[in-house]
C-alpha cells in the first residue's frame, strides 16, 4: 500500500525537522522553507519503504537564500 500524499526526503541539511512530508503538486519540485532560505528537492524514480507504505523519494538538489 502507498500513501501518495506524502514523500520521503533524501539529502539536504541534517537538521530538517521531518523527512516525511506532504507531496507537492504532481510534476512539481518540492520547496521547503528552512533557516532563512529554501531547500529544493526533486523527485527520483525510487521509493522508500516506510510504516506508511512505499513513498516516492525526493532528493535534495539546491538551497536558495531569502534576501535580507
């Protein structure tokens, strides 16, 4: 069973508060606000077994800083 409303995050900052997060719109990258910037994740072809089922894996690919 799979819960496609959630995804698993891989990579990025070690201090992210959660690695299982709500899924973005289909086809969209995921962007999380974190410590004065945004962490960007892209979907991979992989899945990860969790207690909630097989979830898509999104891999970190960049950080952008907020101005100021």
